[in-house]
C-alpha cells in the first residue's frame, strides 16, 4: 500500500486550528489535527470568556472549545491526541514525527499557541480563572471598583497594570527587583502612583495566593526580607508568555527572538507548505477572536497552496 499523505496536518487543536479545520474540511481538504494537551487550548481552561463576539452573556471556555470541536468534526476533521516533536521538509511532502512515528502531509499548520509563564506559588493554579488571571483585556472588567494585585515589572506588566486602573479602585504592583519597563511606560506609571491609584512594591516576591471559600482574598509576600500580606480581590500575573515551539528548535522554520513563529501576510512560514496561526505566531494579539480569524486566513492560504501544487504537477 502507498504511504498515506494527508492534505493538511494541524499541530495543536486550539481555537485557531479548530477554526482552520472548519474551513479546510468544507473545501474537501482532508484534515488531521494532533493535540498533546487539552482540545481547545487555553480557551478550554478559561472559566468564562466574555469578549468573544456573538455571546452577549459570555460563554464558558470549555463550552466554546467543545462547540468549535463539534463544528470541525461535523465537516470531517479528525482530531487525535499526539505529541509532534519535529517537522521536516521533504520537498512536496512534509514529514512530522508524532509520538515517534512519521506522518506525511502536503501542508502543515502550526497552531500550538502559547502558555503563560507562571510564578509557581500555592493558589496560582487552583484559582486560575477564579481570581487569578493572565489577560487584563479578557478579565479586567470583572473587577470594577475592586482592588487588584499585579505581578511583574516588565513592559507587559506595566502596560496591563495601567489598563486595569480604568476598572479598579487600587492596584498593588509586585516587582521582584526593579521595574524594567521602558522609560515611557515608567513615566506613565508614575502618574497613577502620584494619583494614589497604584502602589509599586519593589524587591517583592509573591509567596502565596490566599482564598477564602473559593474566593481570592489576599496575597502573601516577602518585601525587603520581611513577610507581609496584601488584601485583594484578584491577581493578574504578567511575567511573560512561553510559546509552544520547543519542537521547532533546531528546525529550518524561523522563529523570532521570543520563540514565536515568523510568517508573512499569508501566514506562511519560511518553509513552503507550512503555515502558522494564533498565539504561536509572531505578531499575534493573543485573543481568541483574532486566533479564530487567523485560522480562517491560514485555511484559505492552505487551499491556495494545494491548488498551486496541483497545477505544477
């Protein structure tokens, strides 16, 4: 028997890949997705999604993931659990190593997403989405007239802390050493400090996120060597993102300085026939809605690539 060559193999099964699969399968492009974690990605483990268009009352992250999965499978997408460890360019065919075995495809979509760096303290994982957050745009509005703790001292932490001031009564910014954000952001930050809306705690480590009856109530810290506790209604952690591109290290696919996949405007990587979309892509906005849109764009680019290969053949 001739070795099976799939039309497209998608690495990851988050919102971007699932949306792409809806489009490819509707175009009769045979589609297989490999996921090593949770189908739906970070969206699936988000308690409530309130900024996805079409759901005025919000939607549970797991429900949204399940509906995207059902829609993709309805049109014929095959979703399997498998760990992709490498992608190789074999000319017209791409070879993926999935759980140690070779899988062939005409095209590949990399949609493995990114994961939030964690601070690794008690309470962080237990209360994720229920008092502990990693996206101010997604969850900040839940905290109108509430107190918040923001952890981090880089550009993203300062930007998000400033954004959150539009909702909260006060923010405590916990910085391990010194604020490392740009001078422009530090100058902007100081305005909120002067107004009393924000307090910066330097040389401060977060030790534990404390909750009572399942509700976050405070954060235990060590500041300048002394233990203390700060009351809060929620905690936002901004200590960077870790793109899920470890399997591409050492490959021919170009990554940016953060480890995100570089693409052109068609979402094509530097390896012909290999595309990337969603949070794993350099320049992504890290929002579910945009990840879904990029999935649709990638699917159309995949169709054009496959049609072009047929013409060459």
